[in-house]
C-alpha cells in the first residue's frame, strides 16, 4: 500500500479524525476509505443530476464565435485537434 502525505490539516481536525477511526475500530486508511464511500453514496446522484442538467447561459452566436476563436488559435500555433 502507498504512503501519502496530507498537507494543511489542522492539528485539532487530525486528532479528531484519528480518534474517530479508533472509535470505529478501523485504521486511518480504512476509515478514510469508508468516509469516501459513504460520501459518494450520499451525494453522487445529486452531483450528476446537476452536471447533466446544466444549461449553458451562452447564446448560439456566442458559442459559434468562441469556436471560431479556438480554431484561429489552433491554426496560429499549428495545433491539431
């Protein structure tokens, strides 16, 4: 298993996290995986609904203009699509 480094975690939060892991009779890695799985179960459907139901606020003309600008940029630097 890989070792990872977590940066910028406040000491108090880290102590709480370790305490919670112990309270659930899990290692820190097991507890983190558990929290991630639970979070995904709870919030995954709403996130995808939001993403898939997104409606652009740009007009068709704005989108076409933007595509023209992208094409011109790509041609300038000889970038392939």
